[in-house]
């Protein structure tokens, strides 16, 4: 969510389910080297009431499928308590349905299932925060004077020489005669190594995009 990123806040699962009849047990905040987590109220988050939490709800609901497919002992949710808390939040999200049309309901979901914390450096060093995003770039389905940089589909001669479990790491090759050679690098592609093969799926304005 936009306001959460701006305030350098994180949301943690609020609680884990307890045995029947027992009170819900709150999860302890994780430890972060060189920083502390300071609990804050949702109303203290700039823009929280004005922001639209429906998009964040949809993203969280979609991520529940990935959580269920990941083995319990691996990944960032390997702590049994944390995994149990996320699974409980996923069940609560699904109970609301695949789409939440009301922004108030979406906001109340996060307030009921997560606790916000502010990341506070211990000795006031420069902060560093890693985030992931899905860029949106203006473009055209055809080449124009404004949009002249091609975006290519994956070439059919690209060979990934890496184990399936190794993600995006490893070499990418192409066959040249009977030998495998490294695939065209970015400079070669920008010089036209893939031009004329019908791989263009869109055209954008700037190569840096």
C-alpha cells in the first residue's frame, strides 16, 4: 500500500489461532539486526483512512495460494507460529470472497489480522529498504515515432542451462552448429540481434525501461 511504504512501516500477522476456548495469542515481533520495531496505531499511518485497501486485499488473497503450495519448513514463513497466523489470515480473507467491493471492509480486514510497526534504526544510520514492484510502462502495439524501442517475447532458440529449482540463476545459451554458446547479451540485442524475427510484442519509448 502506498501509505505503508512511505512511512517505512511493515504489517505483521496479528495473532495465531489457539486451542478451542483459549484466547487468541499475539505473535511476537521479529528481530531485525540494527533496527527496532515500534508498534504504531493504524490511525497514526499517514493516509491510512484515505487509501484504498481493496487492491492490497486482492494481492494478499492471491498470495495465499503460493503460501499453501510452499513446504512448511522452507521460505520466509517457515516459523510455525508465523505460518499458522498467515494461514488464519488467509482463511479470513477467503471468507470475505474473491472480491471486496467495499473499501471499509478491506481496511478492517487488515486492522483485524495484522499489526503495524515502524522500523526504527538503533543508531540512526542511513536506511536501506528492499522492495518489489510491478512496473507499468507506456507503449504501443505498433512502432511509432514516439515508441520505437521493441519489447521482445522469449526467443525460441534460448536455452536455459540451469536446474529447475535454481530460479532465474544460471546461464542462458543458444545453439550454434553443434555447440552451445552464450546467448546474445543486452548490447547485442539492442544492436538488433533479435530484429526481424517477429518477436516484438510491444514498443516503448526508452531503452532504460
